[in-house]
């Protein structure tokens, strides 16, 4: 298990609600959270997935993510 951090455009409660089914639905993600108070909207994910796999999940949910 590793902790990955990403800069995102997930910037409000509505955005978090929109991405929740995708991230919660991935069994390889143990926990995740978005710091919407941070200017870079940092997504922190505890997972066995690669950086690329997490980025793809976020993008599938309609948002952007890049490794922080």
C-alpha cells in the first residue's frame, strides 16, 4: 500500500460527490480524500494502484489529475 498525491480540479463538495462512486468502487483504493482548501486541490489516495491508474480513474469520473 502506498500513499499517492495528485493535483486535481476537484474543487467543491459537488465535485467530491461526483468522483466518490468511481473512487469508492475501486477495491484497490483503501482510502482517499481531497483537500479543497489547498490551491492545488490535492487528492491523497492510499492504494496499490499506480499513479497512471489513479489518474485514469479520476479522468473517467470527469476530472483532471496529475502527480503532485
